[in-house]
């Protein structure tokens, strides 16, 4: 009876270990500019690096300035060298605070979103 319980426990532990990895969603690992950074000159693009590849057609990036005005990127692509990096080309930014708001869908169909701030000197 103890051997059977041990086998059941081992199978359950094994299943939990691999299920948690499969249920993980994309996470933002790095960005340029970095969260809470003060940058000069103003960036010409926002780069978002995720822990897994994202789906470009379902990815959005926008900047909101300190007055609440939305700054839409002119172009959005996946980095040719690393498809885990979403690159958004932004127009000329003036001095001030900005929030980057992003959302994307991962290859497994899960939607994730987030935001961070930076300042242009």
C-alpha cells in the first residue's frame, strides 16, 4: 500500500512541475528605455523583451505623455535577430514623463499586458 501511495505522489509531483511551466505566461524581462529611467536624448524606439515569442498582429504599444496625450508608434515589428523582442518606432518625443502601455498575445493564446514609466530629460 505504501509503494502505491509513493507512486501516486511521485506522479502528482511530476505532473505539477510540468503543468506550472506550461501554464506560465509571457513576462516582460527588459525594456529600452528601462522602467523609471531618465533618458537623454529622447528614444526613437521602445524595445520590449519578453521571455517567449509574442504574436505581432496582436501586440500593441502606446505612450501616454504627462498631459494624457497618446503617442502612437509609427511602426511595430519583432526584432529580426530575436523574435522575443517587440520594437515600436516612436515619433520625436519632447522633454517630460511618459508611460509605456503594452499588451500582447503569446503563442499559446494568452493575453498579457503591463506598463512602465520613463522620463525624457
